[in-house]
């Protein structure tokens, strides 16, 4: 998996280079001190993954990602945890807070590798074919998968694809989050951010920033929070 580093701090770039060198599946193509310097490189080279700092002069990592039409997978690296929710609204794959622990780095890389494999194997003809009373047919990899609503934990959007997570499986199909959200029953599924839909029956807990489903942390976007709380949560809270 090819990758680049974009960070204005020389020591941060050096530390990231050392982490990347420990992962045989990663190939570092370049290391850049600012987003503008990396922009031309991304257009010319096949970059699978960016390790992108957020707080940089001239152009922040967030604004840089917004400017890209076909961005590589992105893992943000920053010393400022308050940017986490906004980064997930931009379809960032993960968010690493400096100083970055090697075990946390490896977890993020593993997630990126799994996403890239799914995208490389996906068929262009994948789609939601049919919705019945309590299940949906998904066409993926030249097969029709019957998926019961009760088995869907959550759905993650990644560019023009969605990944449907069930208890023991992942199914990827070529459509965006908005399209599949419109076709699923709103009594069961809630869109909680630009990139995520959750099955409300599987929510184990939530706070002002995250929805928890089993061991998964789903970001709760600011633009979706009020509607989510009003439609799915407020009427179910036991009050004193």
C-alpha cells in the first residue's frame, strides 16, 4: 500500500517515517512539509493512503482534503483532538493524536489495508436490488446477498461505496450513503453523520460525540445530532 506523509513539523515526519518503516506492507512514496507541495504529487502518482496533519500554515489538512476531488484514503495525524468529529465528516479513515503510539498506528494501518482490499475487490454492478419487509438483497461480487435488517450493525460510507457490517461479515456495494439511507426503513436505521448509518436497535450507549455499537465507536456528526436525538432517543430516555 503506497503512502505519503504531509506534516509541517520535521520531527513529526521523522517519527511517522520510522513507524512506516516497521510495516512491510507500506511503501512510502514521499514526505512533504505542506499540503501545496503534496498536491501535484498526488495528481501524478498512485497514492493509496495519506498521513495528513491538520494544523499547518497556508492550508490546513482539513481544507486540503476538502479541495481534492479523488482523494486517497486519509488518516489524520494531529496534536489537537478537538478536530476529530470534523475529520470524520470528511470521510477520514482514522484520527491519530500525537504523540502516536505504535500500537495505535498499526491499528489504523490495518483498517486502511482492509478498506483498500474491499475497494479493489468490489464489482461496479453492486447495488441494493430489492427490499422486503424485514430484509434487503444486496448485489455484490456477482452474487445476491440476503441481509436481515436485524443483523445489520451499522453502515459506513467510503467515497462512492458503502460497507454493510453485520455480526460476522462485511459486504461492500457501489453506492453512496445518501442513496442507501433513502431506501432503508427510517424506523430502524438512523444516519448519524455524513459517513455512517446505524441500526438503532444495536446501540449500546452514546454521548455527545460518539454512538457505541458493541466495540465500535461511530462518530455523531453535528449536523445530524439533533435529528438523531429527537427521532430515536428522546422518547426512550427513562426520566426521574
